[in-house]
C-alpha cells in the first residue's frame, strides 16, 4: 500500500476513534471514514475518498499495464484519426506509439541530435496536437517548442524570450482560440537553475499567440510543470514540481493574462515518490493530476475525491479512445483505466 493510501486511511481511522471517544467532530471526518476505500483493480490500486469519485471512476474500473521497458515516460497524447497514443521517453531520446493489437514501436527517434554537454534530458517531454492535428513537441535538448510537419521536418514555434533561449519547455496545452500555453522549467539542463547554459533567470509560464507572439504570464512560480485549462478557460492550473514546494497553483485567466495566483492543493506533507506533475481536466472541471504516489483526482472546488495509483508513479496523463479512457505514462511503463467521466482530446 502506498503512503498516499496509508495516510488517508490512517486519518480516517483516527477520525472514527475520536468520534467514538466523544471528541468533537471535525468537518468531513466522519464522511471520509465512511467512504474511504482502497481497491486493488489490476495493475495498481484505486483510493475512494469522496462519494463524487464513484461518478467518475466506475466501481469495477481496472488499471491495465500496456507496455514496459522504457526509461522515463512522459507527455502522452491520443491521435484520434489513427486510434493510437504517442508518448515521450524523456531520457531515451525518442517518441513512441502504442495502438491496440499492435503494441509499442518507435514513432520518432532521435528527437535530439547535437552536443549533449550540460544537458540532463534531451528528448521531448510534453506533447499535444494543434487544431490541424499536427504534433507539437516540448523539446528539452533543443530548448524549444516545435511542430512536426507531414514531411517529417520540424518547424520551431518558439525558442527564446526577449532574445534569451528558453530553459527546457516542459508541457503545453491549447486554448480554443489557438493560444498555446506552456511551462518552461530548467529540468532539461544539468544543474537546473545553476546550469551555465541557462540564459533566463526564472522559470516561466507563457502563452504563444497563433501569430507567433510570445507573452510571459508569470515568472514567480519556482518550477512550473504540468499545465491545464478549466473547461470555461477562465482558470489556468499549473503544477509546481519543486521538491520543496509541491503544490498545484491556480490562476484567474483573461485576455490580459493571469491574476490572483493561489495554491489550489498542497501535497508537501506527502512522503510518496513524485511531485505535482502533468494533468488533464475532464469536461465537468474535475482535475486528474499526477502527484506523489499516483493520479490525484480533485473537484473544481479543491476537494481531493480519490486517487488512481498504478504500480509505477505516473508523470502525466491523457484522454484517449472516445475520451473516457485515461492513459498514464508512469516511469518505465504505460497504463490506462476506463472511466465514466471523460475529457477533450486535442486536435481536429
């Protein structure tokens, strides 16, 4: 049992014993004791805390391991018209594809060609699709965001801010009006913020206009990582994967940029491996966020509803199939679980 599961169940038991001894009831404690349940469905576990979780994750849901043998998987994205998943192996310099009945095979390798001196990881990390279905890559080694063209060449969408090279773009998502929102921590470089290759003295959150204009949204989050928009696109969620500040942040978003930065959820008390990382939002506004131990599922009001915990710690997730399957890239493997809820798949 993971620390994530143990800590929740232990808290619930303490709450129950306190009530039995006549201690005052704290808000939500008895409900958590009654509803917290740990299951063992296939290649992992499911932790149910809030009754709302059951409307998202079926009681008979099963976690499947689809592939293994990678170094560190990341950035999954579903290709709808090909019924296949693409994902990065950040430390093995490749993008791979998986399809039902076909298994896994290389899609693009190498991603990076050049001098690796001073680089910590060189492949792509986050992947998404633009409105025309073209693959968008957050490239660590080349320190840019690029677009894969039909002839196999890559077009650089952005590689610098105010004349200085980006750090190592990590994750990205499109809004409905064609702006590309992305994070740029220093994870691709040896020494991270102390790397001599670093030209910017901050790890930024940006958006890129359809015309190619780059706008810095926020520079004071220590290590921005996963990024997602609420369904109404009025809230921007950004994971902070700093081991000393493991939180998910939320920002109000409008045409002028972001405002009202706030901690959406704090997991600094968690002992499991992993930090706040990649995430996706379902159509109802629930957040499926990879964090310590597994995929944390939050309601839009910040309530932790439950967790999906594959056998390896996940770093990112993607909606696939008809939008009701959650694919999880987790360390050396690829996993999925079929849900009742679902989210939007990028691309046409």
